[in-house]
C-alpha cells in the first residue's frame, strides 16, 4: 500500500466511525430509530440530488427532500439512482466508493452542525476500561 492509499483508508475509516457515532447519538433522541442504513440512504439521496441538479441549489434541495415513503427498499433505489447519475470513473475521485465516502462525509458534517453544535462525533477508544468501583479510593466524611 502506498502512503496515499493508507491516508485514504484512514480517512474512510474515520468517516464510518463518525457515521456510527452520529447514528448512535441521534437514534436515541432527535432522530429516534435512525439506523446506519437510513443514514447511508439519506447521504446518497442528498449526493445524487446534487448530481441531478448540476449546481442548481433549489432543484437539489427539492430532489433531496423527496422522501421514499412508499418505496419498500429506499437504499436499493438510491444506489440505483447513484449508479445512473454518477459519471464514469476517470480517476480515483470519481469512483463509486469515493462518491459514497464523500456523501457520508457531507452527511456527518451536516448532522454535526445541526445536532452537535458543529463538534465532531465522539468515538469509543479501544482498550479503554472504566476503573472498577472496588478500585476507587474510599473517602470517609472525616479527614
């Protein structure tokens, strides 16, 4: 792997951690029941709407707000639209994985702005354990 590929892989991993953290937080409150599949569908719907609109912000907003209420599999439908409207791969930044990564990054940033005061989402750290209650120093009322 080259250094660029490692950086790209790390960046993609970071975005997926952000998505999971955002969904975990939002599904417990502001967007009860939100799943990672819902987040991916919404991100790709927004991305595809921007492709279809071709720079027209009003048209992009109208396309993005068109919710698939009667669609039995909205994620499948939005992936089909992405494939239909996504230009053929010329370089690394025009591939479908890059489009999915970019769409998720935009979604994560939008959710952070809207629901987390613009702050990044907190990720769990591996190997971090909470101290046991039995290990905490015992304090009495007298000193």
